[in-house]
C-alpha cells in the first residue's frame, strides 16, 4: 500500500512538473531575465546562468510557483538533469530568492 501511494505521488509530481515547465520557449524575455539584462554593468546571476545552461533548453522560468513548489520541482529535476548540489542551490536561489 505504501509503495502504491509513493508511486502515485511521484507520478503526480512528474505530471505537475511537466505541465508547469513544458511551456514553449518564446523570443520575449521573461521578467526574471530582464532584471539582470537591464543593467549591463552588473555581473550576471550565477543561478540564472545555471538555469539557462541546464533548464533553459526545455523550460522557461516559472512565474507562478511558490518557493516550496519550486524547491520540490528543482529537487526532482536535479536527478533527471544530473545537477550538482551547488547548481541546485544556485538555481533555487535564482527561482525562489
């Protein structure tokens, strides 16, 4: 019974993460990306760079997730994308400051 519950939980989390992050890429910059590109004298956010390198190939930054939801999704995607613990922390800090 416990295995069945865990399996259903993982399936629902995967479905939710696919729904949230599977939005098509657009040419319009997202609000988070425009914050760092507005001032060219500022060094780019390392979390944003890691997001673009690892996540940006398939996903746009989420706009309407709570920090708790972001943490769950990033933890799940860390395994799928083989992120290091440092990359995970940088991406979390970027997505849910």
